[in-house]
């Protein structure tokens, strides 16, 4: 029973470490480009 517990804990730590190591970095969200409409009529 103790061998199984040790292996289970070791496996869980190994799996969590692998997941944390290979987590992709979040990409920055580009700012939206906002252009105000320019009217050429009426001036």
C-alpha cells in the first residue's frame, strides 16, 4: 500500500510539473484600430 501511495503522489507531482512547464504563454491582444469617419461633404 505504501509503495502504491508513493508512486501515485510521485506521478501526480510529475504530471502537474509537466503541465505547468509546457503551458503556452498568453499572446497579447492587439488593440482595436478605430478610425473616425471623415466626411468630405458639407464643408
